[in-house]
């Protein structure tokens, strides 16, 4: 059982570069999420996808785009990376909309220099 | 707006002592509340859900709607409890999107 898998685990980017963070889940969950974790800030929701083909903005969406490629995969794209996007990014999923415990991936540690 | 407050950034207690991690929330509806734990550089793991009223690893948490609190408690701390603990609320973001709102976390250190 892989659960939620994120790639890459680590990445260093130069300011202005672009990259895509990948997330895949094998639990047949409907809803998927991208969070960023910063010291002293907790986790903040970037984007959300209730189901394949739908996405919605969370608390801090600026500078990011997402794609729900299919039910399994939910990618996060940084078009022009900025130092303020240095963070640890977590992907999560739940069976459907509602109030369940989320399953988290192991995170991507991104540094923008 | 929904909000979760964890007033303590850091909590240090000795092994065997009782532990209480505070969590207060603000939400206009009927929230679902959770505690998550993150051991050093690992993924977040669900510790407790208030709707299940369970005890995991000796931890319990009771939802107090009058005080809008969901404090996490353990009567006797163990060294392996050292971790970051996040209180989280499930409600509604703008545009009807579900999502978890997290507190800023409490770093629990258990001293031997």
C-alpha cells in the first residue's frame, strides 16, 4: 500500500525557474489537496480538487497552478519560482468531500535561491 | 472565517508527567476536529478525530463546544511522544471547497 506518493522529495530551483510537483494516490480517493508547511505558520491550503476535472483555490493559491490529471494524480506547478515559495509541500487525499481524516504524502522540500 | 489557535509553539515536559496541548477554534457551524502528529521530518499522521471519541497512543481529546476547545491530553508522557502536533478543523473554504484548517502547531519535547 503506497498511499499518497510525492515526487521529488527534494528540489532546488533558481528564481524564475519552473517545475511541477507530482502527487499520486492509489486509494481511489475522490478529493486531493496541496498544502505548504512553513515554520511558525502550520499548514496552509494551496489548492483543492474535489474530483477529477475540478479544482479550486485554497488559502494561498497565488503563484501556483494545479492539474487533476485523473482520479489518481494531482500536480502542482510553479511557473516562475520565487524565494517566498521555499517550503515543504504536502499532498493529501480523502475518500470524498466531508469530514474524514486525510492521508498525507511524505512531502517535497523545495528551496528557491 | 474559520480559525484554529494553538497558543503554545513549544511545550517541554518530563517523562511521566501529564501533557496537555491546547487548541481553540473559531467556526460558525458544527466543525469536525482532528489532531495530527508529525515525527521528525516525516509525513503527518492522523492521531485523533473528535467524532470517533477514541484513545490513540494514550492520547485523548474532548470537544468542548462551550469553550470552543479541543485540547489533547495524555496522563503520562513518553519520550517517543516528542513531535509536532497540529490541531485541525474541517469546514468550508470560500467557494464551497472543503479543506482542513490547521493551527500553527505545538512542538512537544519530552525530557528524560
